[in-house]
C-alpha cells in the first residue's frame, strides 16, 4: 500500500497537467529508513518531450540522486503520466523498471476534468497494483507492520 | 550490452559527466576520478 500526503498528490497531478499532452515524470524522495514515506517532491524534465515516452534527463538525474545520497533519501515514488491511455504500466514501463523498492505511480490525464492515479510495484517484470491511501499528514496513517493497531486515518 | 557498447538505458558518468557526451565507454578516467552508474529512469505509454 502507498500512503501519501495529499499535497504531494496535488503537485504530481499539477505537473502532469502542465506537461500534457507530453508525459511528465519525477520522483518523490523519502528517508532511507524503510518507512516508505514520500516526503519531497522533485519534478524531473522529460528529456524525450514525448506524449508516449519519458526519460529522466541524465544530468538532472545525477544531481537529484547525489542530493538524495547526501540527505539519506531514496526514490520512494517514481511517477509519470499517461496522457492518452489507461494509467497501467506498459510493456516499456515494465521492462525498464529498475527500482524494485519504489512505488511506481501512474497519473492518467486523458480526461481533462478528472485525473486517475494508480500505484504499482514492478519487480522482475511482475506488476502488482496496490492500494493508495491519501492522507493530510502521516501522523495518523498506517505506516507499516507493527503490533499496535493504528488509529483510523482521517478522511 | 553483449556487443560491448553502452546500454541505452544505463547512465555512466565520469567525474559527473555523462560519458555519452565524452566518448562513450572509451572515456578516460583520470587518477582519482569517480565513475557513477545509474539505471536510466524511463518508460512510457508505448
């Protein structure tokens, strides 16, 4: 399950809308502590500037990944948009997925009014969709396995 | 990769420069230089 703050969802969707009909892409960085919490929004340039393909600009990716290293962060979420098709990982997405610990978030912008947002794990060519829980903050959100039930998240 | 060329979806950097712009895998690594390898992050609807 992906638990994600509403403001991060809004930023990803705004980026996807801004770059539509080209695909938008980026990451959400989070602490490298196994919590799986996305904390920091980083929009990346789609070096392909294409409606059907994306690729992080290699120099921007190096800078961002070095910054994450310095901050003890990992790419908790890797997101991109599908601008004319269902937000489900394509064969290209699956064959190029190289972050088995990341949540792959796809944002569909084919409907101008209503975006779609779905999340997947992609490991060794296998795709598993997962539930997305959008929260105002992480304080009351379920953040992983523990022995004490968490209080119900706020709607 | 089997032909010894740089895989399209792997980024190799020498001293923070993408080797694609510095002679590919023939790029020279100076003494004390750093080599960074990152998987390219790419995909798309098609």
